C-alpha cells in the first residue's frame, strides 16, 4: 500500500479531530476556545485534502465542509462575545 501526502493529511486530520474531542471530554479544552476550534478546522481541512486528491466521497466531503463552517462560526462568535465582554471563561 502506497501512502501519498494527501493520505497523511487525512490521517493527521482525523487524529486532530478525535484528539480535540477527547480533550474536550477530558476537560482539558473548552469548546468555546480558539485551540479547540482550530484543531477541528485544521483536522477537517486535512480530511478534505485526502478526499479531494484521493478517493472522493460526497457525503464525507459535505460533512467536512460543514465541520469547517461550524468551526469558523465558533471562532467568529467567540471574537464577537469577547468584544462585547459577554464571553465567560
């Protein structure tokens, strides 16, 4: 089995998403913090690369696009709440 760069991007992406979720459950990360959102966005982007350059799958592609959109929303919402002083740490 030959591994290409996009295969590694996909594996690292999956690892990042799972690690983010694990750290959230272990209460080492908070869901409203930048680190959690970035781990999810970068992880989903890695999987997107794997899907785009490897074996394409529409359902997985749409899931990862939604995952990125939700992460971007979370970052934008966090910035907005911090600016108004309503963010609770």
